[in-house]
C-alpha cells in the first residue's frame, strides 16, 4: 500500500482564537499565571490592575528567577512542555499551555517582560497581528519603557501584562468598569483560598506574600485549622505505584463554638453545604474543592465535613488534571479507598449535630417536645405529661380535657419543618428561642414546681429536673429565686393554717 505524507499545520488565526474558549474564568486564569511565578521561586507576587484608564490593563509581577530571551521565547510557545515530561516537585505547571491559554482567554495582547542575570527581555503576543498575518508571530521588543508597570520589575523576576482585555471590559462600553472591579475582587478571594498554604507558610513550604494593588492577600484556610474545636481525623496514606496520596478528614466546629464572623468566613460564598467534601491539592496548591466525586450526597448533616487530599504533580495523568487545573477525577483504586472511608469522613460532621441533639434530649428530663422514632421515621410532638400542661388540664372538665388534648396534637402536627430546616441551613446563628414575658415565665415556673412537688418529688430532684430543661435552664438564677419565693410562701401558708 503506497502512501505519502502531507504536513498540515494549523491555521494560526483560527487555532489561536479557539484557544480563547477553553473555559477559563478570570479566577482560574490568574491562578494559572501565578503557578508560573511560584514555579520560578517567587517570594513576592503582586497583582496589578488599572481599572480607570481608557485602556484598562491587568498584570502579575513576581520576583522569581526570571528568564533569558531564549527561555522567554520558549515560554511564549504554545505547548512549550509535554505533560508527560517529568517535573520538579514544586513545578505547578501542567501542559506548557497555561500562560498562553489563560492570558488569551482574557485579553488580545499578552506582554511578558522578564529580567535575569542583568539582562531584560520582552516578548508580545498580539492576537490582532496573528489574525491579520495568519502566522505565529511573536514580537521581541527592545524598548520597553512604555510598557505598563515596567519600572516595578526587580533585579530578577517577570511581569505578565494583559491588555486589550475584551473579555473583562466590553469594548463598546469603555466607561463601564464595575464588572472588571467585581471580578478582580472575586479573583483575589480565589487566590487567597487556592494558595492559602503558600500564603500562610507551613513545614517544607516557604511563605509567599501576595497583594492586589498594594492590598495584602491573606490565607483563607478552609479547615479553620487554628480553631481548637476543629477535629482532625487520622491521616490515611494511600500508595498507588510508587506514589503517595495523603487523605485526612476534618470536621469544622459547630456554629455554637465560633463567632458569627468566623462562621460566615468559613462557610464560603456558597455556604457550608456546597463547600463540604474533598479538597484536592496538587503540590499543595488547591485544584478542586467542594465535591464528593459522586461518591456521596451533599447533606445538611455532613456540611461540616471536609477532606484534604494531597497528590504529587507526577500523578496528573492518573487524576486527569485538565488544562485549567480546575478539574480532576480520582483514579479507580483511589475512588475505592475513598468509597470505603466516606462514612467515616462524614461521621464526624454528623456527630457534631446528632450528639449535640442527644445531649439535649438525654439531659432534658422535662421536655416540652418529645422526639418519637418509628422505624425510619422521626416525629416531634408536644409532651402532654409536661407539668405546665397537666396543671392546666387538671382544672378542666372531661370534655375540655379531651379538646385540650386534640389541641396539643394539632400544634404538634403542624411544625413548619421545611421552614425551620431552611433557616438553620442558611443562617443557623440567627435561630434562637423566643423569650417569655415576666408574668408568663413566673406562672409557668410556679405551675411546674407545684406540679412536681404535688407528685412528691424532692426539692433536690425538682432543681435537677428544672435546671436541665428550657426555659428554666437558660435562666436558672431567675428560676431558682422564684422557686425560693414559692417555698417561703408555702411555709408561711402552712404556719397561718395552724390552729
């Protein structure tokens, strides 16, 4: 069978426009550029934005190792390094595409100014030039004085500049900058989360400072590690071939154990339910979070469960890391391991709520509400044996007692469970018991005490029962004073009744 080969190079003008639509957001695009800065050993990374100019621009400036002109030309090449090639442990790159695809997704003009060994080099990709010439032309520039922020480049380092940012600012509305500013703030928040381990520093990882237009970016640790109420489970080391994957479950503190500000901060923008699940790190850089990889459902009871997974960059192929480094799929053996431990992963979060509920139920020996479990169903109903109810019904006729019992059933059967669940899910710290007015509280306390006393319950036991039940528990000092007053009245009445 005869054949011949024909070299078919992709049309530059077509392919480079297609590269713009891989699916980057500003957040993931900025992170991809920052990855290169960290790989270059930068200890300071500055995000710079000009939002008010007629021609707005954005830049990432670092003090890393910089590049020679030969290295710069190679870095500007689409697909500069094979994803199958070996990488150093601190290399956050993936396909050799990140700088270009991330930048093109947001702008039509990419400028890279870099300095190494006292030599400064500059290269520019302009998509309008590529569209016009249909060639892969990169302009090498010797005069860079007019390049924005060029005077801020240090002795070594790299400045990546985005101009003609048509995806961030509508060219037809040059005065409309609000969307650009909002997206920059969201990108900064994303950086604080994705690189929180670099921003905070940890064993084996040098601390890196980052800022946005001079505003310091702070580490946002999704595990609230410094809070003593955070529960860290045992670390599970899973070996796949000659590589190690580390898995550690974490249970965040119950909202009663943190401030309202702290609770909201660790909920994230989408709330605890959406942010529960696995947090996958590649080279200690967060890749994907808030997912159970379809191994479990996101539920209210597991909303405090988060699991840190550390994988090396040598396992990119196994985990199917995408170009944007924003998506991953665990290998089959790892999925099986996660499937086996997922019940343990969620158990801590469930216990934070269910054990708290058990403590309240078991400690509350005088419940107004009863929890009734029948097979797989759970019901709540008013406790007809509560002293306040029995005291009231004791003065009723047989017919009225029957009607009162039906009234208690009506109230118990109409609990707005869906509304309560929605409120607790969205804003649990705002949920509280409604207080009683002075007169009502006094009367309920009196009825409860006298009813228990009439049943020949000792004062010591009455105090134990009432101090463990609401509404007396939360106002026990006040309750104790009322009980003391009732006792004195009973003593005085006893004396006055003597002959």
